[in-house]
């Protein structure tokens, strides 16, 4: 029985290493002989908070890959259940910021005009937040003192065996007043949280535009935490394999474009100079279609 267990462990280890070697071999083949064999991909992490189904997401990936395949005249990508290129949909504060800004009617492209307009909005939101926070802190301090005095008085009467009827009635009346003030303070706190959420969403988008445009401006911080660099999507290679991870999109066109862009990186393409190109470093094309710069880069890569 012990021998059989060891054999099974050895087989499992061999299977794992064989799979890793297969993935690494496929990666190296595609790196040094690009466009010869289709890159096999599969879904990895899939967060449903984006509001898109798996089928719709796979359909969008398919549309994104077709723009490259039609230009190359060959199959470049292929979906497989165990495809080594993992395509992830990961929800974090970047998409949360996009959702929040859409809720308050703010959707902006990465332009200097958008940055200036959003910064003006940010300054107003921050001024309102700071004013309301000052009011909240003042009321909170005052209420904390009233509550401390009330509790001291109750404790004092309890030590004396209980308050007289008239005093007890006054204490009950004061307690109701304090309860009302507590509810008012809680309402202010909830409102502050809502303002902070909108302010932080604005900070995320503001810093993203500054990062996209390489503006030499001060990066703003979220309330209570440092800003983390924003990227709509990434293509990565590591010892664990290759992955495309999508973090944020405002509509299906933007999703198609960022997928096409990262699939281009998976092929081995770099950035091009045309601002309307899929492989431009900013996601600002108006439709899902390759420009002459994209096609030229693809033909050079594929040797066609």
C-alpha cells in the first residue's frame, strides 16, 4: 500500500512537471516563432460584479482576437478549457471607481480637458467633504461630552440608590434628546461616507488620466489610503505562466479594445505611435479596428 502511494505521488509530480514543460514549451515556441501556432487561452479568475456573463465575456474575447486573425489571414488564438494563457476579470477599486462615477454622471476620456474639468470637480467635492467633516467632528465632540456627563450623573444616582422620581423623569427626557442627537450624528456619518466614496472615485480617475497622459502634476491621494496606479488591463509573464487581467472598462467597446490590446502583447507586439491604433498605449480608439500601424507591426512580427 505504501509503495502504491509513492508511485501515485511520483506520477502526480511527473504530470505537473509535464504540464509546466508543455506550457513553457508553447510559450517559447510562440516567442521565437510567432504566429505559427494558435495561442491557446482559457478563462481564469472571473468576477461577476462587472455585470457581464461568462458567455458575453468569451464572445467579446472572440471579437477582439478576430481583428488580429483577419489581418494575419490565419488563426492566432484558440480557446481551450486548459489553455495556458489565462484571461482574468478582476474587480477592485478601479472598476468600483468607474461604476461610482457613472452613477453620478461622470464618464471621461483621457484628455487634458477632461483632467482639468475633473480636477475642478475634485476640488469642489473635497471642499464640501472637509466642511461636512468639520461639522461632524464638532458635533461628535460635543455629543461625546454630553454623553459622558449624562453617564456620570446616572452612575452618581445609582451609587446613591437611585434617582428621585422627578430627577428620573428628567434623565429619561435627556436620554431621548441624546438618542436623537446620536441618530443625527449617524446620518452625518453616512453622508460623509457617501461623499468619501465619490471623492475617492474621482481621485482614481483623476490620477489615471494624469498617468495616461504622463502629466507632471501632483498625484492625489484617497481619503485614508495611498493611491495605487491605475491600469485597465495588463499582460504578464511569470514562472506561473502567462495572463491577461482586465481590471476596468466603462462599456463593451472599451472592453473589446483593451482585450485586443493585451492579446496583441501576448502575440509579441509592442506599442505603436498612432493614437487611434489598438496598440497605442492609451485606450482611446473610436472603434474595434486595426490601423495601418497595427497591421504593419503585425506583418513584421508574423513575417508576412
